[in-house]
């Protein structure tokens, strides 16, 4: 990976790797789940003390967590709510 790679691109690549597909095959695009410009700018600040302690969001059934250093952790959600499937 390139050292200047954006955080959102890093996330897309990690999820694509897990799903064994190319990053451009991920649908919906990540910007549907989170404002990627805002996310990337949070972690581009020159003063790392201003980084949030943690950012967490859900994308494609994964919980994506970014810590204050910009380290990305991706975990498959155990149970996802599907509004099209209801149980009685």
C-alpha cells in the first residue's frame, strides 16, 4: 500500500480482499455508508492529537472501526437486520 493512500480507499481494499473481489466491484459504494471526504480529512490533520479516539460505521455487513492512529479494523457483523425478512 502507498503511504499517501486515503483511509477510505484502504477500507474499500480491505473489504474487497475479504470478499475476494476487486474494489470497484463493491456495491453500494462506500460513500453511501459514510462521507469519505470527511473521514479522510479527519485523519489527514497534521496534529494527530486532534484525531477522533474512534470512528465506527457499518458497510456491506461489516463493522468498520478506525482508531486514533488511523488503524482500520473490519469485522463481519454477526447478525444483520434485513427489513425484507421478517420473523413472527
